C-alpha cells in the first residue's frame, strides 16, 4: 500500500502564470500531509525528472503525484519503473488552459484536484502482472485459404510456431476454384496466375508451420497464451496449445437459389460467378445447356448484394471479378460481346486500370436495375432493365450466358449450415430482450452469437465469436481492424468483411501481426489493445460473491467463465482491463490494484463542496479515458473556456461506472453528475463495445436512488462525445449547468 | 435544357454502329467513357445540346445511330476544350467531336446550319488557299436552300452598311501561290488519317 507519496508540481507551460503554485504546495504539504512536495518550472525536463528520481532514491517514495500536464503526454519522462506508482494530476489542460487565469475558482479547482489524487494515492498500489504458466507463443491459423496461408507464412517468417488447420484435404481454399486472379502487380491490367502450388510449397517447406488438413476444431478452451485446442483429424483427436488464433475461414457465395428473380434456376445458362470460374478453368467458355461457344454474355452485378432482402452490404469483390471474367471471354474471342449491368462499379485503388482495360477491350457497362430476365429463342436469354444513365428502358437479347455476381456470406454467418439471414439475427436479439425485460434490471441485449461450429469456444457467453453485423465477427471495422470481441482471436480475410484477394493478403499479414502482439504482451502479463501494456488485472474477492452473474454476462470479451455454482472464473489473459465487471458488480468485489470502486469513491469525497450560500455549485464529471478525456484535453489545448464548477474524474470506460459513486456524490451535495462516454448503438465507438451503453442502462436505475434522496433524476445525465467533439464540450457543459441551475442547489449540501 | 427522349423502343445493344465509331481516328476513346458526367457539367453549350457528350457516347454504345446522327450535340461544340481538360479518363472530347462531325458530313447528315457552314468554309479554304467571306456566305446560303436565302435578303440593309464601311469585300482575293501543292498536302494528310484509323 502506498504510504509515501511525493507531490511534484510543475509551474511551466503557463501553469505558474495562472495559478498560485505556493498555495498548491500548501494544500499538498500541510492539508494532505505529503511527505515530499516540490515545485519546478520545467518538470519534464532533465532537471525536473532528476529531482523526482533523487527523491525516489532518497525518500523511498512509492507513489509520485505529477501535478502538471495530462497523462496523454510525457508518459515516458515520468516512468520510474514498475515499483513506483505515478499518478498524473492534470492542472494544465483541464485547469490552467481552460479556466480564467488567477481566479479564485480556478485556484480552488487545482487545489481540489490535488486533494482528489492525494486521496486516490492513499490506496493505490503498483500493479503486478499476471503471468500464467506454460504460456504458448504458437499462433494457430484456422482456414488455409489465401488470408490464412498468408498469415501462417508471415507469422512463421517472424519465427513463431504456426498451426494451420484446414477443413478440406488440400490447402488453397477459394484459390482452388478460380481460373486466374485480378491483377495485384503493376501495370494492374494483366490477369495473373493463382500461383497456388508455390504458395503451398512455401508452407510445406517451412519448418515452423505444422499443417492439419481435413481437420476441424472440436473445442477451444482457455485464453490467449493458453488456448487448448482440440483438433479432430481423420477421427483422431489432437490437443494443441496455442497462444493466439487467426480466424481466416473466409466466405462462401450467397445462395443463388434465392435469386430466382434474376433468372437463376430458369435456365441452365444463368450461372454464378463461381460456376463461371469452373467453366473457364475447363477451357473453352461454352453454354452449359448445349455446349455452344459463348458469343454474348451478360453479368448482373449486386445479385443479392446491396439488397435489403438479401445481403444489405456490398460484397466488395464482385465488380472486379466480373471485369476479370469478362476478360476471360474477350481473351477467348475478342469479337464476343460482354455486358455488365451494374449499380456502381467499385474498382477501388489500382483496379481502375483494370476497369479501363475491360472498357478498351469493348466490354459494355450499363448502369441499370435489371427488371426482368427471360428466355428467348434457341436457349438465348433476354435481360430487361431500367437504364439509369439514359433514363429509359433497355434490353439486351440473344445472350448466351448470364453470370450473376452473387456476393459473399461469411462462414461465421451459418448455424448448422443454415444461413442466419437478417430476420434470424433480429429474432435472436428480440428474444434476449424479452428475457432481460422479465428480470428486474434492464440489460444490454447480449451480442448475437451464431453457432457456426468453427471454433467451438469453451466460453460462458457462447461457442463462437460475437457477430458485429450480418454475421461478420469483427469488433469495429475502422478503429480496431482484426480485433474480434474475443481477446487473442483475430479475424482476417473475407470472414472479417467482404474483400478481394489483394486485401485478403493484407489482412493475413495484419492479423498475424496482431496475433504476435497478443502472444508477446500476454507473456509480459500485459493487456492488448486498447489498453496495451497495462499490467493491472481484476481481482475478485470471491468470498463475498453472490453468484448474480452480472460480471460474466456483461464482460464485453467473454473473459469470465463460471463454475457449476455460478461463481465467476476469471481468465486474466482474456481480460482487456476495461473494468466493466467492476462497474457491474453489485457487491463491489472486483477491483484492480490501481483502479477500484473505493479509490474513485475517495476521490469524489476529497474535493470541497461549498455551502449553498456561496453559490458555487459543483458538477462531477466521469469521463471516459479513451475519447472524452482526450476531447477535454483538446478543448484545453485550444484554450476553450470550460465551466468553473466542474471536477473531472477519468474512468477506464464508462462501463466501469459504479452507481455507488453517484450515490456518494449526491449525498455530499454535488449538484449534478455528468457522464461523458463514447457513442453507442449500431455504429458504436466505445473501445470496449458496450461500456457507455451499459453505463446509460445503469443510469436508468439511478433515478430510484435519487428519488430516495429526494432529488431530481435530471441531475445525473450521460452524453456521448467523440475525440473530435472538443469544440462542443463548452456548450455541452453550459447546457447541463443551465439545467442544474433550473433545479437549484442540491438540498443535501452541508449534511 | 433540351432533353430529347430516346425512341421509346427499348435499346437493343448492337455494336455494329459502335464499331464504326471506334474505327475513327479518336473513336476508340468513346469506349473509355465511364459516364461520370464531368463533360456535361463543364460544357458551356450543354443547355442547347440535345444530349450531353456523356449521353451521346452512351447512344453510340447502345447502337442508336439515327438518334446520334440527328442530334445537334457535336455541332454545338464550340471546341472550348473545357471537357477535354477535365475528363478524368483523359478522353480528348473535342477531337472525338471533330471526328463525329466529319463522319456525319461524310454520311450526308447536313441538316444543321453548322454543317453547311463547315462545308462552305472548307470548300473556300481548299479551293483558294485562303478564305473569302463573300464566298462562304454565298455557299452557305445556297446549301441551306431558298428559305434561308430569303432570310439573308432580309438582312440586306446590314449588308449594305458593311459594304460601305469596307467590312465585306466584293472581289474575291487571289488564290495563293502553289495551291496545287497545298491541296496535295491536304489530300495526303487525309489519306494518312484514314489509314491510321484502320
């Protein structure tokens, strides 16, 4: 337990000009009884850091309070090794830069922050990493297609042992089925060979890669560094230990049987892109019905994709596939005619050259909605469409072959071989909602888990990866690619999002790197993204556990299993340290060495709440460290004036919000509490998926508590901010303040 | 905006006509159009064209020869080059338009006054080695027929004023020296152009 706390106050960067630093020293040394309290005009400089180091050496300080800038800067300068806890008190961005200089309220704010962090320092401890035994650094790749093979090769090249598990008898996946690839090399106009033999040979020749073909995964237990995977191959069960998993099981074409409105099933001459690859691979492109050489071909793009009744998303690869396939025909017969009916040609990046090449070859691109496909004479077909560019009906007849670009569905979207379309997913969520409504507390609908029989995880929350959207198991397409909602399992290739061959290669490399990061950090006992390098981990006082299962339910990463009695079983290597469990626990038995419910409780009890007649209200802000705190810092950097009555407490995630904090704050006479967290909902930005959503749901219960205290529930409100929202923060605070002034001061003041 | 509807019969994609266009000197560029419409929004005379250049190109690709030939689009092109410099696909639209005009003249689609003017101007330049305004005027109105000549007579006061001020010569200028050689050069260039297009 930290006993000796040194306070070091920096007066640089304009702090000294707007605050009375001597008075701050008085608060720290006299009032809070810090054994060491020093000031420096340039604390992060060489001399300043030396000053702190000397005191650590001499006075054996075990906790250092750096009073100055935000913890988002200079963290390396103020790193004094694992045994010294460093707490950063931000009086630069949050006080000196965003408040009236040399004002009595500004001074009070800075003094309060010192009191708050001194209170925190009393109980904060240096975290020790959890280092599991028999950790493995092997990387298991599930799926031996292009993305999986790339991930395996890249990880093996980086000198990690790799297990490559493939369901089929041969590696290659989708590549086995295609004739040629769209170009990835300059000049980006020539068809390329799949080069499959060379890729497989590279894997077979690499001593670091162990390949299991015709194998499936029966069971995946454990967590990062400790995955115990049961592989079933030819009736034998093999158990392997892996450190991280790359999921690269790919996608399958959308079921064309559902595309009857585009003529599939009406004529054998209406086929899908994959069927066309087969025909092209055999040699001459002929009609399936009678073997006549194809002279006129039509491609229908977005057959299923970008269609609310089928696949609402863009399948990303089909435009280029159709261009490629039209060139197969042009290669065979330059006089043959090819039509592409499209919504938008999405030939991103260098593929534009390929698109141009097809245009030069005479492929006709028609932007239009296909309205009808019918049979003409002698096995030919007729397409009718609305030509959107000419604003008229259009028709192409005497077509020998129609190819439907039927898009892709991730392998994770199938339950027992049945595609879980949108309806099914919605039904699952609704059912969960009802179940939640029946119990006393409102709950966030649990993430949909489609039992796709791929990984068969031994996780309490379900056997597969949670679905983000449409069956794709990602967690956030933009902010954290490859990350699924299961720590240590990274999705790559078209199972993550629809993508083409070139992108799959990139994905394989990226996911392999993520897997390597994961095994390395797990070895150090540290968290992975987004709290990378954090070595604290939650500690459960199980003797007081009531088996309410809130922590096991609410953990966004499924890190907590249960024993048969319902006691939580933490898997520390799965933990990402968001502390959602800490906020969820009604018994408050979950804590971190450097972050706990009492610690924050002490902080909010430490600042002064002026009497009612002083007319100085107090607003407590719980701000998420991921987006809200940076936004507030940026408001300070931009010298935006913030409200003078606020006191900010950073939290790891709003998911860690404990209702007891609100209760405590209110009973102290704080006039309002504002929660600043990330956007939630469908396109959430929460770094821990559901933290801010959970906080708002918990808030809905707080009104009860407030009623009991005789207070208005509007005194506690939640707002969402993104990192770029710093400009709106002053207005947001002003509006909240207005509301609080309307309600009048908290009657609990002075009790 | 004039926005001629295409004939109500559905477009039946027939590439015979498109191939005819592609075989012109700059005709193959028509293939490269991706229908973004940059030419249409850049065009100063788009408002009076039957079809914007983009639509004209699509007519060609759809095989609508009659609509194409009867449209005024290429005749309204002032060769300002705005579309040419802006086309993201690098299509030299002005050059394409020129080829299209030449083709229309060759095939006898001369209903627009611009066509007659082009022919008159060219005949003057070719036959004399320099341009004589009076000659162009005479040729133009003769080509356009009796109604146009009547219109021209309506402007006789203006003509008289121009004559008075020496703005309109009556006597044609002399032919240039070595006209034969110039004509040979032109003919050679034309045959080269035709050869290249093939």
